[in-house]
């Protein structure tokens, strides 16, 4: 290829038109707030008031309420409100108090984005009593945000924590969940500058591709990957979202985290852990429609995946692992048209 004078080329075509721009849609923290209820198990009661829930990339979660009221389900219940929370029993001399032994069976609250609800076990995380306002804290093991978007699920997106595996594929075709969408060449690019324009457009086109039962999955790094990976290497951080795994849902169920787990090949994370030199996990799973708008979001409180014992070739990424998926090697991966 003939040498190109970059200054002269820039005077003939604006290469900014084909320079990739970051699409920073991945969140490091999700926060929800709204009014709702928590259901207690024994004695049966309902806690009502404003709730908040927060999940972050380090695996921490916090769900709490500064409640307005506690309603016993037994109309003859005459004990104090704190007795309901503690699961206290009535004695001859009054009410006996202990720890917070009344189990929370479920909680839900309406947010601006949709309905947040627990989908797994809930533990008590603490209570501030005797001061105003009274605050209850819950350890929600699994939760789900069901948005008001009624469009069918098309894609899933799994933010990856501590993934530093090398990327070796290019992604051809449009996809709404790319971190760095590859610009199409516009009309009017001089013929002798088209190669340089394509190189410019593809300078951020780097993914890791997998084929899963005929469907394409790909991993792409976040736009600030270098800073995040540096903080992990230096020890300044222990858990950082560094990349995102994206794929098609197909006909698979996604209503709960358990349903997603029933078909998703989590052994991919074991291979990525091997290639990264540290355990790769995820803080939540996003289910999105064909335009990439969120349909629902699953929030496991702790998403540590058991490492499978497998045979690896080339840092573990060219393994069949139960025959459910395979690494696509190096080169182009085509998606869409």
C-alpha cells in the first residue's frame, strides 16, 4: 500500500466521522427506591413504607426501609410493633423479646423504573430502634427489577468482574450493546483513503467471541478498562467490572435467576477465570429487548461461580466444556447484517 501523508489525508476527509465513540451503558452501581412492603412470616405481618436497594460491582448490597407502619395479620394481635419484628411471644408478665427472629419472607416496592422484588432468601441485616426514624435493613440474597417495558426479551448482558482475558476477534455488523460501535464508512470517502478510514473505524473493534448452541456471545471491555485493570493490578481495588458479556436469549426462559442459570453455560466464567488469573464473577444480569432497552434485571447478592475442573488448550479458551460452547479462535465474527 502506498504511503499516505496523514496531514494531507486529513485535509481531504474528516476522519472524526469514522472515529469510534464510547457507548458507556454499563453501570457500576444500581440503585432503586420507592414505596412498598415486606412480608414477615411468624407472626404474620406486613411492614409498609419507603424502600431503597443498592447493588454495586464489589458484590455489596443494601436494602432498607424507614417504615411507616407494621400491620399484624391477626386482628386480635395486641402486642407492640417491635414484638412483631422480633417474633416475640406473650408471657404471663408481658412480652418476651429476643433477636429479630420473625423471618422476612418477601419484599417488593414500586420504583420509577419498575417493580423491584426479592426472588430468594432474605436475612435481617439490622435495625435502628428507639431513635427516629426507625430503620430496618435486609440482606436480599437475590432480587429482580421488572421494568415497565413489555417488549419481548432479545439479549442478555452480564457485567464481568475482574475479567482481563485477551481479546482476539473483530465483530462485523451492528449490535446495540457494543461499548465501541464500529462506524460505517459514509459516502464520499476518497477511494485512496478508504483503507485508512476502515482502520480508523475498527481501531476499537476488539471482542472475544463464543458460539453457544448456534448463538453468538461476545465479550467487550469497558471504555475505561485500562484504568480499571490497573487498579486491580496495583491492589487498589479487589473487584472491578472490566468487561461485559453479551448474547441472545433465544427461546430460553429469563423470568428468574434460577431460570437463567438453567441454560446459561456458566463454565465460560471458569475459562475466563483461568485466562485472567483471578476469579471472574458478575454482580447482576440484565435482560434487554431488541433495541437494548432493559426488560428486567436480576441481582444476585453474591455471584461467586464454582470453578470447574476442565482440560484447557491455549489458556483454556479452546475447550468444548460439556459440548455447550466453543471459542471462535481469531479473526472476524459476524453478527446481524
